[in-house]
C-alpha cells in the first residue's frame, strides 16, 4: 500500500515561493510602468525623470499631479528634471480633474499642482554674423 505524497508545511511553501512571486510581481510592475510611459501619443519615457509624483494624468503626455509644490511653479518643477513646462493647473483636490489652468511660472498655493512637462527643444545655436570686420593686428609696436 502506498502512502499519499506529503505536502510541505504551509510556511515552508510560502518561504520557498516568495522569491519567485516577488520577482513576478516586480516584472509585471515594470512592464506596466513601461507600457504606461509609451502611450499611444508616442514615447514619453523622459517623464520618468520627474519626482514627487502623486498621480499620472495621461498616457499620451507627461501630465502629472506633483506633490510638495507649495509656493513652487511647474516651470521650476519641470526644470529640475531638465524638462520644460508645457502646461500648469491648480489642483485643489490633488486629482487630475476639476483643475483650473494657471501659468507655468505661477507658484502653487497648495501642496499639489498638475504640471505637464515636455523635453526641451534641441538647442541649435546659429552662428552670429559679425557686425564689423575683424581688425588687423598692429604692424608696429605702440609708442
């Protein structure tokens, strides 16, 4: 007569499976974040550079509810991530809805503010045209 297979005690099974489960959860979370940053509007992976994010409001643009904004503008918030401000809204309820538009340079009166950041345009300096021809070096030493 054969005995039924023995099961490991429940705690042992949990400890054996925990690393696998955590790895799976982390991978799913990473995939979700990467999928969120590549929305239908294009690649907005630069949005990962912003900090103090309470909530992301869009899959198409880098529009977020930022925390710790009391007295701070979206212009400075985006600038900290080497981005530029494309829009700003006062968010009294710290949600993505019901916000009133403000200027990018306007400081927030609350702890949360909705900021839309975008990449800074590529800086292609145009060569300056001299207004006067260069002067010739002196041919004689000064007297």
